[in-house]
C-alpha cells in the first residue's frame, strides 16, 4: 500500500483569524466564558519562535479541458503501474472517442516525462519497469513520443466498410503522438464467419437495404466485425510484447472508448430487446471491449472540447479532422446515398443524451418532472407532444439497456451523471414500465392542447 504524507508548519492563531468573521462573532456570543491557560509546551521540536512557517501557495484553478487531460493521465499511469502491465493497447478507429483516449494516453506520457526530468525517483523506477528495462538501467526517454512508442500500441482494423478518411486520420494521429501503430485489414476474418454461417444453414446474410436483407441480418453482420475486432484486440494485447522482443514479455491493458452518453443509451453492444425492437448498435470498432475506459464517464461534447484544447496545447493539428468528421461506426457499406451515422442509429443526438443524463441523475427527475422542466426550459420551442416523444424514447432506451451497465469495465469517474451501476448509479437493472408517468404526461398534454384551442 502506498501512502503519501505531506506536512506543513502553520500558525494556529492565523488559522483562527482566517475564519469567517460574522460566523466567528455569532459563535463567540453564544459560548460561555472559559479560562485560557498558558502551557509551556511546543508542537515543534525547537519551539514556535524558531520554526519557519510553510509558505502559502496560490490555488491552481484548471479549466475543464485541462482537468480531463491531467486527471485521465494520472489515473491511467496509476492503473498501469499497479496492474504491472507492460503498457496499453488501443483500437484506434479514426473517430472522436478513440482519438480522445489516445490523446489522454499522450497526456500521461507528457506528465511522466516531466516527472522523470525533475528526478522523481518513484516515477523513474516505475517507468523503467513498465518499459522492460533492467534494474541497473539508467535509461530516460528523450521526449514524450519516445516513451509513448515504448508502452502505447494502437491498431486500425479496417474492413471493406472502412473509409480512407478514418484510416488516414488514425495513422496520422498515431504518428504524431508516437505510438507503435498497426494498420491492417480483417476482411478474411469477417468472411470466415459468413462462410461458416452459410455452411451451417445454407443461407447468406445481407445488410438492410440490400436485396433479401433486413435489420436483423445487418445487425448480425455488424456484430461479426465488432466482435472479431474485440477478439483480435486481446490477441494483439497479449502477444505484441513478444513480437517486439520486450524483455520478460508481459501483457498490455486493452483500452475501450465508449463515452458516458453511449453508456446511458446502451449504444455499444448490439442486440434485440424482449419487445422486439433494436436496442442498440455497436458504436465504433469495439468501444465496450476494453479492460478499462478512460472516457467511460466523459460526455461526447466534453471530449470534443478536450480535443480542441489538445489540438493547440499538444500541437496535434490532425485533431481538427476528427472534430469535423461525422461520427460513424463504418459497419455498413458506404454508398453514394448512404453513410452510417451514430446519431441516426441511436435515434437521438449526443446533446439530448447529455440533457437527459443531467436531469435524470443530477436533478433526480423522473419522466413527468423531466417533461415539465424541458417544456418550460431548454425545449420550450418544441410542441409538448414532441417533447413527450423524446422524453419517452430516452427513458425507454435507458430502461431496456440498463442491464448492460452491470458488466461495464472500470472507468475514471469524471461526470456526475455516470450510469456506472457498480459504483455511482445503484439502480435495479430490470427497469419497471413507466405507464403511470406517461399517462400523467398525456393528461397534461391534453389539458395544454385544450387551452390552446380555446384561446
């Protein structure tokens, strides 16, 4: 167990004087008089008169974007060294979420490098151990990218549905931060599963929109890609240290990149729920497959703000291409008239999910209270029935996907509306139907429409 002890020498009289004056006067007026006794005792070894007080340090107030970079960097470093891992592996898809995860790891290497340059012995010892250096090694990285290349591994796993744009973005970002990057195509793996299915049943699977295709078949084809990438990720994470000849071998931590809004919506593992509707899609390559998730409790909008900050602070110009690209899973064929979109697949926007998350968890509002708040506030420009449809949709998706929160891997707790069921949002994973609340909203809408007609 590691314990850090920070000591300071303070003047208790100064602390007393610093108390809020009105409160001090009120308390003093209510207290009975008690005698003050002087004792020939000192709390310090050489007496108060010769002890030097610890100087006051100004508080450092960080911007939210700076907090994201520093908090995730420190948390990731602590996770890796305590897990005795040889580094980390990230499936880099060319989207915002995996890009933000990569930049957060880059932030970690910058912090570790800075600490090593100041001579922090514990950091240097851990860094050399993680990099596979011998105990008597004097190696120090020349810059953060060199450290990144030793312990951070990224991979773009393309298929026939992948675009040149996402591939180029992933490769450029990996080059800029210095990670050990692999660029591969895995169509042979996907076709092997399709061939196996055809051999078993004499049928072929087709995407929706294709001749003979359906939503169910298309979902199965998307899952073949996503789950194959997950298996391949763990294969590479357990063998890359062998491939690279790292002394002692070792395994890499697999990083996932599902953000808090996608967790709230259940948009990271495809299935069909008991009422016969598609409950979610796989959002990116394998967002929920990692052992740990740096962005697991950070919203999509905050991740975009962080990337804008990192673009300037870390001099990563390629991030602009990530920010202007339409979020897409690229699990379906791209045509002249169709490109898969995350928000279209989800049936809602990331902004709506952020609003829903804050009102549900922070303000503790149910469907009816949420409807009333939105009707009089942020969504006052919408018709009451339209607001009800959005509120009902969001609550329905949250309810039928709640069970997925039970198996989510650890993530840094950075957002107060995190739906992490094991730590911060302890709710039953089998959600009741909200018939009473919806009927109450319907009654309210009826009254509002009646008033509008009469006026």
